[in-house]
């Protein structure tokens, strides 16, 4: 971890400490998003490093996929809806349990 990575981690941790961890997922049209904290601008390399170290993870998005049953006969269900959760980018992140323990252990916010 470089000094730049540590600076980004400290900024993320400051946001995460005041973030409401009980906040519910929110809807935006047909998509449902996991809440998180925004990554600092121009910190792409540091975000990748922190993710690879297992400290942060990208938020997830929930979508509903509809699969049509092409062979459905009269009065049979024509298809079904399936809930999928897909990983997001590192633009909005959550701290992993390891990341929270790491930052608490080194007392990054003190």
C-alpha cells in the first residue's frame, strides 16, 4: 500500500464512519442499489489496490430478469421473473468486515 492509497483509505473511512450502515437499498427505476460511500476523484489505482487487499468492495445492484418460456402452452405460465444481484464498479464502495477491522485496528480515524 502506497501513501496515496493510505490517503484514499483515510478519506473513505471518514465517510464510512458517519454513513448509516442500516440504510436500505434504494430503487432507481427497475434497478435497486446497495448504499455505499463515493470514492474520491482520480483515485482509480488506489481503489483497485484497496479492493485487491480486501478492504473495500463495490456496491451491488439488484435487477429482475424476465425469462420467457417459448414452449408454453395455452394456460401455462409464459415465463418467470428472476432476481439477480450483480457487482458494481469501485465508484461507490462498502467496507468489508476485514476492512472495518483493519481500519479500527490501526485507528485510522483517530
